[in-house]
C-alpha cells in the first residue's frame, strides 16, 4: 500500500498522542472516569450481609499515605511513603500482588499529616501521572514504572499552596495536555505537554494560590473548559490557550478541597470550616462568559469526603449536620442524618451510596441514593484498621470495592450473585 509521507507522519503522531479508550468499568483517576464519584456499573449487591461483602484479598506494605487508588485494565495504582521515599506502585487487580514500585521523590515530612501523599494517580493509555505532596509532578510508563519525565511545581513554575498540608491534587489529562494547579504569582493553572513535560501555558489572568481541589473538564454553553476552585475564586479556563473564560469570587477558609460539580450551566462548589456551598449559573453571549450566583448557604459544608450528584440531588457529609441530601437547583435541604454514621467519604454505584466513616473503626455503610430519607442497607467495620483517619475514598469497579488505609488495600466482592 502506497501511503504518502505526510499522511504516514500524521498516523505516527496520532498513534503516540491518542490514548486507548478507557473501559466503562475502570476507575482510572480521581473520582472515576468523569471525576464525579460515580460508577456506571450495575448488577451490584443492593444490600450487604452481616459482616459485609466477601473480602477477596488484602495487599500490605504499600507505604503510608492518603492516596486513593486508581484502577485500569486489570491493574491498580497508588502512592505511599516507604521509609523516607515517596513511591508509586502497581498491583495486579486479581491478586493484590505488587507488579512494580518506583521511588519518585524524598518523603515530605514538613507538612501536616506527614504520613504520605494524597494524589490519586491518573491513567492515560500507557502512561501514569502522579503529583507528590511536595509538588513533584511525574510521568511514568504504566507497564514498567519507569520515570519518563518529572517537574517540580514549586521550583519550575513558582507554585504556592494556600496552607500547609501538601499538594493533594490529581492531574488531569486532556488530549496532549496534562493540566494541574501549581498556584502562585506565575499562574494558578498550568498545562504541559504530556509526552515531554514541556510547558504549554500558565494562566496569567488568575494567580490565586492552589487549594486542594482537582480540575474538572466540562462543557458549559457549548465551550469545553477546565473548572477549578481555590480559596478565592471558582473559574473556567480555555484548554487551548489558558485564558480565563470566567471567574466568580468565592472565599474559602483554611483548606478548600472538594471537587466542583457541573450540571448544565450550573457550577456547584462546597467547602468546610463553616463556609458552606455556592451555586453559579455560567452563561455566554457568544463572545463573553459571565457567572451569576444562584445561592449560597450552609446546607452542605463538605470538608473533603466529596459530594455526588444523582439526578437532581446532591449527597455528601456536611460538617456538624451529618450525611445530607440537598436539592441542586434550589440549594434547599432535603434530609440530614448525623446519628447513624460519622463524617467521611462517599462514592456511588447502582442506586447506592458507599459511605466511609473516617475515624474509629472505619465503618462502611451502604445507603440508598434517594431523596426520601436515610435508608441504610448494610454496614461493616474495616479489618486491620490503622490509627489514622481513613480519608481515601471508596472505589467501585469491576464488581469490586477497594478500600485504602495507609499501608494496606482491601478488595471486596460486591457483585450480585
């Protein structure tokens, strides 16, 4: 077959830059495929037996940390501190056995909660991207763990955090761009060439310090954009240029963590320390965007366990008020329950909320995702519980539930018979 040189060159470029499609059952990055904390799987247990679902395996000696695992194509990826090294590791999803581990930086012990990193690794084709607690951004070969390139957000891009708990963001991959939030006077958001680490742009229109939230790629008013939250603004950025399309003042306090939620032209954000939640309507007249605040209240004061949107209702834990169902459109409280399960993280799959208590026994509860009230369908206490807060979020993929607690990862079978 005679292929013209220009066409052949294009085919070669596309084969390098285009990633294999992610399978629907994978959980390849922070909060799943769409960064919304939801799995598309069905056929899962609608209630748990006494003592919880079957424990399939336990992986140990992973290293300390609060990193939630990512799962893709039969492998599990995570991060931890092993002695004084920050390590990225890969496990076989069937057995929990380690496939490889790669030191990527020295452990950052000069931060609050110094047990280990917070980032969920981002899977993109044959590559894996991680952000260490000290700001070391690393690209690795997914099969071997070999480091392909690395950058330092602070030294290379002037990065600055709002407070002292270390970088916690999980990078976003969009085509040939790797996007993250160094923060600081050189620009809050940054895009790099994912293959080389070369800088593509850094925002000049917004220079807030970085918080702990992760970027969300979405489409508003027909325009693709990156939405991010800091302690001063919620804003949208043009992927190609780094230009700020819109921004709305929104003051956070102490630590701003929860990932934004976008539904149509509505952008919803929430944070703890008494701040609460805000919803903005973002519109465009074709040449200029604007953001109008729809409501601001304290129904949902989410610290860092996350919020999920199911239908027209938001579910998550609100500090001091307990597990909460909130109407997205109006901001009104639908129900709240604080006596049955303490504060923690949330994920959703097959009409159920998987809620994880952050303290004591690390209890997990299966709750019906309904505005009709708090309806629990089973619970169990995590075995081999550490003495640290169980902050990693639940992951549901491939009929399995994964729970990270510092040095261990537990795998449960939640597929219905």
